[in-house]
């Protein structure tokens, strides 16, 4: 069996697929876990025993003592939120001394959050439904070449200088366009001082760290945030996030070569959810959607918003497989489907008179698509204690086979509950070489 040293784990739907759970499981055998995009718009949940951790910036590998965790250059980092997150982890006995921040990551500052909120207000009914964390404006400043990078945190005076250069413009935008009071330089520097003092020593050259780790044969996990359909290029634009969420971004978002992202595991729920606005063909406004939300406890990890729910959509999953080059699937929340009389998979879309199998490029086309379902028998058994595929009810196995066939990518892992232990590795799975046998 091929030995794998690096693996990207990415969301293959609209986020919240259970990436945190899958990464935590795989991180027990990882030397490094590196995020490569997004920021604290992410909410990744890790559960083991009575412990529940909700992580926003910090990679889900942090729970494993000894695993180096890296915030890659492709991220936007909110220093105030990150120090809070670290304090919370430390309070709960988690050693955070293994966290490193790429000096090339961009800082997501207080005015980005204001701009995010104000933009959403201005959009009114056309709002994106962002997490309100300042993500879009922080990436916009990066692309406009007026961002402040994490490297500036190594010295408070450097940070002050950079901020002094940019604040007049930010204040002008805040005041003149949005009628906001703006910020005073001295007050802002004082606001950030404690965070900068804490985070400055964690700043490093992320690419160099990864280059050396990979050359030394260490095992590296790339932790995706959000999901394929929220990707800035390939998602349901403009109802997307502001970063590249696909596996290829693990290379650019960390400064490593693409050969290190040959393996990519797409995390998918056995149904579909979305939080925020935008088209969602299999959204179910009726009983099934309600049941999935209740049983799956589908409320946002970051904002607490109820997630929109519907059946598994193989059209988007095939699309996610294509744009990521997925080499395997990790199916989560199979346990949530227990007790449903029947379960559906959308195999195609009907758009007017025609049936299409491929995901349309524009949301205008997507809006008029309705799903074409194939219906399968459900199962009643509680499967949360099952630890081997062969012990699943026949109907559940049948459903998994149908998912696999409809997406055209092998299922390598199945999750039957939020806990680390509620995980099934498929027979002949490439992940066996990652985690070792009989985990
Ligand atoms: P992420 O953003 O992709 O990491 O996903 P979230 O953590 O935002 O949301 C996934 C939710 O589902 C979390 O509350 C997890 O604890 C939970 N979860 C993950 N896998 C499973 C599973 O197989 N079964 C059940 N019932 N819950 C799961
Ligand atoms: P994880 O990593 C689900 C959604 C927001 C909104 C859109 C843009 O936990 O899967 P943003 O604040 O990024 O500008 O919001 O993207 N969104 C997510 N939805 N899971 C996430 O992260 C998300 N991060 C952003 O709801 O629709
Ligand atoms: Mg989440």
C-alpha cells in the first residue's frame, strides 16, 4: 500500500462537513497540521469523551500534544480572537506552545469587522450572510496591497508604523462612506499590544518549517476550512467566502509545492447543509429538512445560526471532486440518517426541460434547477457504536455504496458520531497507511 506523508482534508459541500472531527482523528499520526486559508469564520468541532472544543483559527491538531500547528500564509488572522482562543485552550489544559503563525499571513483587524458588518447592512436583502468576522475586507486589503502581515507583530513599533500608514485611509472609508467614528492610532495600538506581545514570538517562516518537515519525511496534514461551494472562484459566487478553499490552495496557502497535495480527502455529510444566503438546490423546507436539523443538531459553530438542511447532492459532490481532485471521501453524520423511512440522493438537476449532471457556472442557472432524486430504503438501527463497515445495517451500506458510485470517488472513512472514537476506516483504505492498522 502506498505510504502517504501529506494529505489535504477539505470541505466538499458548503462547510461544516465535520472537517474538525476528521482532522483530529488523523492528527494523532501527524507531525504537522497546517491551515491554509480562511480565518475565524471557521468553526471546527473536536469531540473526545466529555471534551468538546470549538476551534476557529487554531488547527484541529492542537489537541494532540506534540503536533506542530501552523497558521499558513493564506490565512487572515484576528490577533484579538486568536489570543482568546489560545487562553481558552490553555485554561482547559491544552498545550498551545506548538502553535506557529506564518509571517506572511494577513491580519484581520477591527476595522475589517466593521466594514464587513457595514457592507452587509448596505446590501440589505442581497446580503451574503457572512459570519461578520471581517474576512472579506481583510482579504480585500491583502489584494489591494494595503494589508498588515503577521510578521509586523514581531515588534510593536513595526506594527504601529504599518498601522499609522494605513489608518488614515481606513478611517476615511469608515467615516465618509459608512458614517462610522473611525479609530485613533494610539488607542488601536494599545488595544492590540497584549495580543502582539503574546503572538509575536509565534511568528515564523511557515514555508521553511514545512519544507524542512516534508524533507525529513514528517507527516503533514493540510486542514481546509469552509467548503468547495464556498470557494471564491468555484463556489456559488457571490454567495461565497473570500478565499480559495480547494485542495490546491493548500500549496499556495502554505508556500509548498503542489506535489505535496497529491492526496486530498473530501469531507461530506451524508446529507447537505448550508449556513448564510445563496442557492441550495436540495434545501428541504419541509419535514425532512427539519428532521435533519434536529437530529444533526445543525446550528452554526461560529454564529449559532440554524443551518439550512436537505438531502445529499451528488451533483455538487462530483463537482467538488473535480475542482479539488479528490482522491478519497470521508462521509460524516451517517448516524443522523438512522430512523428516516427513506433517504434520498440527488443524482442530477432538472432545469426547465433538460436534465443536467454537471454543476452550472452561474447562480442564475442554478436558481432554476430542481433536484432529481433517487430514493433508498432507510434503516432504524442506532449505528453510533458500529466500528466496522460490515456491521452497518444493509440499507446503510447500500446508501454508502450509492453515494460512492454517484460521486465516483472511494469512501475512505465513515463517521457515525461526533466523538473521535466513532470513526470507521474502510477496508483497503489508503488511510490505513496513515493511521496504522486496528485503530
Ligand atoms: P467543520 O466546520 O467541518 O469542522 O464542522 P463543524 O464542527 O462546524 O460541524 C460539524 C458538527 O457535526 C460538529 O458539531 C461535530 O461535532 C458534529 N459531527 C461530526 N461528525 C459527526 C458524525 O459523524 N455524527 C454526528 N452526529 N455528529 C458529527
Ligand atoms: P467551516 O470551516 C459554513 C459562509 C458564511 C457565508 C459565507 C461568507 O466551519 O466549515 P464569510 O464570513 O466567510 O465572509 O462568509 O461563507 N461560511 C461558512 N459556512 N462553515 C464555515 O466554515 C463557513 N465560513 C464561512 O455563512 O455564507
Ligand atoms: Mg464549521
